[in-house]
C-alpha cells in the first residue's frame, strides 16, 4: 500500500513536471501578448530617439502589438540603462542601447551603473550612425581648415554642444581639440535634440552631432555642415567631405544603436525580438528612412552583438579615460 502510494505520488509529480516543462515553450511562442516598451535613454528628437521610433513602429506591425517609446534621459544614458537592467526579464521592456550606454559609460561613470555585459541580454545590432560637425549658419567658417583657423585665433571664445557628458558628441569635441590644437568650451545637454536646438538658434557655435538628428536641419539650412566624422562619405550627403580628407587625418567619431533586454530574458523571447528587429530594418520603407538619415543598417545575432560590445568597450573606454571624461 505504501509502495503503491509512493508510485502514485511519483507518477503525479512526474506528470506535473512534464506539464510545466511543456508549458514553457508555449508561453514564449505566444509572446508578445501586450505592448512592448523601448526605453530610449536620451531626450526626444535625437538620433537614438528617431531611429527607435522608425524601427519600433515596424516591429509593432511584425509582432502584432504596439511598441511604445519611453524617453528616460539623464547621466549620458545611464538612467534609462539602469531602469531596463532592473525591469522584469520578460521581453516587454527593452533598451535602445548605444555606444554611450554599453561602451563609454562603464569607463567614466562614477557610482552605481548597469553592467553592459552581466546585466543585459543582447538582441541585435541595428544601425551604425556617423557623426557630423555642424555650425551655426552665421559661423565665420565654411570648411574644416577655416574652422580650425577661427578657433585658433579665438581660444575658448566658442562653445560646442553635446547630448551629455561622456557621450560620443562630447568625446568627438575633445578629440577634435586634441588633434587640431584648438580650444573650445563644452556645453552638455540632456539629449541631442535640445543641444541641436541651441546650435540652430545660435546660442552655441557648433556640435559634433549624430548625422541622423542633424540631417533635416542641414538640408533646410538651419545649420551648416562642415564635414562628416567617419572615413567614408555618406551616400545621403555625397558632397560633404570627411574630416580625414580635410586636414584631420585619422579622425573618426560615430555611434550605434542596438536592442538589449534585461539579463535572464528567455532565449526564445530574445530570438523572437531578434527576428522582428532584423526584419524591421530590412523592410524597404524602413531602410529608406534610415538611409535618408544616413544611418547604416546592420543587423546581427545576439552572439555577434555580445562580441561587438566587448570590442567597443575596450576601444572607447581608452578614449574616454584619455579625455578625462567623468559623469558624477
């Protein structure tokens, strides 16, 4: 009798365990059943925000659920990054990560922050974003050479804006100063949108901005583009010279955007998000919108993104430390 009861209990427990294990894939297959939130760790209007909204809208169509963009700006992107790292690992809250959140901040942020490797599950590398040097339309220079001449003749008279301390825009300005022997004041903002607004209005002389956020202002004449900050010209602006070919050899400044989920997110949920993200950036309409902004579509596996982040951490951590950038 005792043996029979034990057998019955054993069978019941085994059946329950089998049912539970069998239910897990079903839950993932049903994902998503409600809206997904993309946390953008910068203010509205900057390139990260623009790219997130373009890709997120298409992902919503692919997944059959609304995809909401939630801007959580501050501390060079670390506020939004920490928020996502602490979110439930269920795929419903993901981060639009950048070179700041996953390559620069770990080297410069003072205090608690999210670990770019341990606290996140990589999803996909979405786009590579070139930077551009823009100046106010009334700035007394139209070429890289002339900008350098004006700055050398007027040490610290002019300022440059950035989306925050230790962001690529900030480091771009510091790198430019070092490589050209010029002096400028740095004015940090809480996002690329507000920073660019003050360049357009003439409150700040220039900005080493992400090209997607400046593209429309360049086309409309709101700001004057001096040069692109990567080694190849942009197909969207073929007449815009690179700084490398304009007298500052070796100069390069860029950003990138990638999706990350909180660590512990089920692999099949990550796989579904990866599939939707990669489909979204390959959609012809999305590709065109991103190309018009000079954002270069990439796409990757989670594993490829993980390796990419490790390489970028090593590269940009060194540059950030050399610039003496710190986020308190």
